[in-house]
C-alpha cells in the first residue's frame, strides 16, 4: 500500500522527494496515469500544472497519460503504469465518474499490487472509507449530483481534510465527533504519506 494524499499536489521539494522515494525504478522510466475531470479548456490549466510537477521530479512527458473521466466511459488499463495521480474537483462528481468508468475496481487492484496512488484534494478524500467529509463545513463541496452512496475507495481508514486553515478548526473538531475513523488535516503544500503500516505527515517547506 503506497499512498501520497495531498492537499494541493506535489508542488514542494519535500513531496517531490517522497514521490521519487516511493517508486521502485528510476524516475525517467516511470509511467504515470493522471485522472482528471476538466470539462472546459480553462480547467486544463490545472491539469497542465500536474505535468509540470511531474516533469520537475524527472518523469518524462511521453510517460504521462491524461485520462478525462468526465468524457470517457470505460477504464483504461492502469496496470501498465507505476503511479496513478487523481486530481481535485468536486468530490461527489469524481467518485461517481470513477465508479461509472470502472476505475474503482481497477484502482483498488492497482494499489493492492503495489502501485503508487497520489491524490490531490478530492483525489485524497476518495481514498478513505467514505467521502462525507467532502461536504462538511463552510468550504465543503456541494453534492450537486445527489450521490447517495458515499463510500470511498477504502484504500485507507484515514479521512483527509484538505485546504485546512486554522479558522476551520472548530468545523473539523465537529466532524471528528461524528465519526469513529481518524481525521488528518492537510494545509496546501502538505500531505499524508502511507506506506504499508507506516504513516507520516509531510508539512510545508
């Protein structure tokens, strides 16, 4: 089990090192599948930033494949890749599309076989056992698609609260009282790293 659950991606030197260290081959040989939901051309700006992040680490651009789950109807063969990078967006919509494309089962199998999962914001939230935290508080996502089944991918029992700010502390504490599983907050630039049974938090530079 190898997970990098970030708030805002691999934008810091610490997180880029963690990504490199969790791979089992030279970075130049690594293949990454980037999963996103960009519907408009202006949304592609954020997707392109992912390519830049991976390029800074040393991943070659021909080895990066972009898969738009907002448009595609079936799952790609992710077993050919070394890492899956799930971008942010509306958590409810992303989880729904991951199910409808068949990626839910594929990702679970991929991670179970030793593949590296990188989540950003919503991509980190869906890795938990449910996504209820996504709609919690003053900055929560709206469940515009009225998704009923809020079960996550259950790659970990930990629920990630991304984009954390000190003023949201009471909201997070309120959510903790509702659930029995652990909650980890992550400010932008931070992440929770899970490798087997080892869990650590990477704070901002």
